[in-house]
C-alpha cells in the first residue's frame, strides 16, 4: 500500500510510456541504486525485474508501478520524484534505450502538506 504518492511523470515521459506499453504490454519501473546507470529509473516489462523485501513501491505512473530500493529510498525519502525523458542512450537495460532517449529522475523536497 502506498502511503504518499511520491512519483509522477512529465508529458514527454507519459507519451513515451504509452508508446512502450503499446509495444511491450504492462510495464514497471525501478529506481536503480547505483549499479549500471547510477540512480536512473529503469523501465521493464512488468515482472521482468524481481522486486523483493528491499524494494519499496512509491507510486504509479501511467498505471505502471514504480519501485525504489530501500537504501535509495532512505536518501530520497523526503523527495518527490518526477520522471522525465532526455536525449541520449543510457547504459542499462531499460526499454527506452534503443530509441536514443533515456528516463531521468528530477526531484524536489516534499512540502509540509505532502
């Protein structure tokens, strides 16, 4: 269960997610903890990335669950994440990579009300 929605996406990212969903079906995101892509949001076909006890569901974007590793969450627990798209290929296994773009996380501090 999600206590507070902590993630959304820009219109550009939403359009790309819709395109990827039409090609690949249901999707999921995982905010990488620093291995291949630093702290890049990675997009997978739903179920291709195995989440576990060390992953926290922080919200959904376009109906796609968005997880973040527990250690990464500790650093970003007071942040709201906005997923965007920029030109350039990431070095990971995220579904958008072959299109010459990559997802990027932008963040801001949560407000008192949030």
